[in-house]
C-alpha cells in the first residue's frame, strides 16, 4: 500500500517546513479581517506559523505578515494573535496530559 503524502508548509516566522497540521493558519478574509483559522478551511489568503509566540514575534519583526497579506497589520492584531496562540497552545498542552 502506498503511503499518503503529507502536505508541508513553511512557517513565516522561523522559515522551517513542517507538516500542515502542526502549524497554525492565519487568514486574511476577503473583507480584510485577520484571524486564526483553527479548522484550516476559512476563505481568504493564508499564512502559516508555528504555535509558538516566539515565531509570531519573529514574523512581526520581519514584517512577514505584512508581506504575505499585502497590507499593514496594526499592533492590536498582533496582540490578539498572540493571545489566541497562547490559548491554543494551552489547549494543546491540556489535551496531551
């Protein structure tokens, strides 16, 4: 039996390639709203990040989200993303224990 291909994506913060399911998708909706896509099916332009606040900080410093979404990202959006990543990380840690 052939092994199913695992889709790989690159983190915009640390530039490492990982399986798509290990990364968090951040999406810019057609309306311009930026949010975390927990399901991976929201419509819009997507970018992938490791579920690590340090990768979000690197992406913010390099302006990687601005380049990916081709628009300016306000500081409030970065703060909201950091809070959502922390909450998602906490849920993942609780599920493992």
